[in-house]
């Protein structure tokens, strides 16, 4: 038995109605865990793209400072990811999942009560720290669910979990523009408070749906060694992913506003992007299940590079919406591909260390990415040039990942 997961009963698996009920229970729990993904990434991180334009205009930020806000968020995420292996050895994953989600909700609420750059930077750090606890713990619990009934496709379970980020993106796209449009002084503050309320609601639902897992033992540290070199090309490809994708997710709304796209179309674009994330659960589940090496990550990184270039090459709404649908339908599946890579190639006792390793390089890439794109955008060529740099980095990630072989 792995912490938090009970081995399937052979008698249950032999009884079709009971087996079907078991499958539904696993999928329902995966959907509940997906609320953690919605909070940690959809609400606490990717909502910032929608808030960046009004905050930048109101507070007089440069692109570099605007990007640094997400750099600091990623730094907090990295610190949290580094701490997770030890925390998971002491506390059961559900406790860390919920504690991180509560922390993220509180941090979001505080975003709506201040307007100083230094305080906002500190809060972005705290939000990243809390998000790492939720995302790593939730990812581990989702990976453990794949040891349930054999008829539950592991790639689908992982896709549902990571696809929850899309729900957070859709909620952000619906909440933020309305609150910004109807606010008074510092109109963006009301949007942060609305996001905090949504995060609190998601946390409550997640706590209720996972309550039967309360009291399980912490994840044992295990003696199975994880050698970073064994998955080195996958880690390198994932580092490039973290470095490249975050520029798009930080600045794409700002780019579209600069290109003159109407606000309603921008909202529709971001909703479509979020729905693409949700759909990715079904789009790529088979790919993640079939391949044990780095081929899925390579393909997905290449598609992201193409999606990142589209709004640079054309500001036509069709090109923009294709970019959003493609990017949304792919980018969180890169994250899911790392969990699948760990699950396919490492013993269960090494899963916490393996997932944490990929989370660490992911966070490291995100630390550099926003500031890099912001710095490039402050120079000649503006945001279009920054997006071209992001696309090149993602293409390099595809090349690196293609060299990762199954162990």
C-alpha cells in the first residue's frame, strides 16, 4: 500500500458494477484534486496575465518590473518545491494540499488590499510558496490514484488533475475583466479579492471531497534512489518549457491589447485557452500512456513553440484564437508528461523525489522566463521580440526532450 491509496480489491475488480463504481470514485477524486491545480496555477498564477495591463497602467510599471512579479512568484514556488520532499516525509499529502490552498487564498486576498510594489512582490512570493505545496502534493496524490482499478487510464487521471488549471483560467477570465471594469480607484484590487473568494470556495470543496483520505500516513521517504542524470534530457527539456511557456502566459493579454484586440475578444481568447487546458485531459491521455520516454514532451514543446509564434506573425482574431486553443490544449500536458515519465520509469518510493525534481527545474525556468521576456520587451522590437525568444526556447526544449529514452 502507498500512502493515501488502498490497493484494489481483486474481488471488486471481478465484479463489473462494483468495478465501474470504483472507476467513478477514482475519477471523482481526481476531479476534486484538480481544484488544487485550479487554485495553485489557474487562480494564483495565470490570472496575473489578465491583471498585468491594468496594474501596469495604474502603477507605472516597466515590462521588466511586470515580469519580475511573476519571477518572484516562481522563486517562491521553487522554495516550496525544494521543501516538499521533507514535508511529505512528515505530513500526509492531503494536509499539505489543503494548507497550501488556504495559504494561496489568503495571499490572493492580501493582493487586493495593498498597492505598494515591494509588498506586492512579497505577496507574489508567498503565493508561489503556497502553490508549490498544493501542486506537488496534489500531483503526488493523482499519481497514486493511477494504482487504482486497472480500467482507469493513468494518463486520463493525470490529465484531469493538471487540466484543473484550465478551470482556474476560465474563472479568472470571467471574473477579472468584470471587476476591473466596475472598480473605482485601483480597480484591479477588487479582481484579486474575487479570485481569493473563488480560491476559498475551491479549497472548501476539495476538503469535503477528499475528507476520506484524512489521517493517512505521510509518504515514506523510501530508500529508492533517484538520480537526476537518469532523466537528465527530460529535465533539460522541462527546464526549457518552464523558461519558454511562462513568457506567453505572463504577457499574452498585454500583447493582444497592444495589437488592438477588443476586450470582449481577449476575454473569449482566455476562456478558450482555459477550455483547451481542460480538454487536454482527453487529447493527450493516450500519448502519455503509450510512451515511456521523452517523445510526448518533445512533441508538446514543439507545438507550444508554434502557438507562441502565431500572435507575433498575425494579429488577426483567427490566428489569435488558434494560438490560444493550441497553447491551452498543450501546455499543462507537458506538466502531466513529467508525472507520467516518473511513473513509467521510477519505483513508487522514488515518485516524491522524482516529481519534486521536475517541479524544481520547472520553477527554475519560470524564475528567469518572465524577467527575460520583460527585459527583451523593454528594448527594440517590444513584446513581439520577447515572444520570439520564448518560441526559440520551447523549440530547444523539444530537441532536448526528444533525446530522453525510457529507463
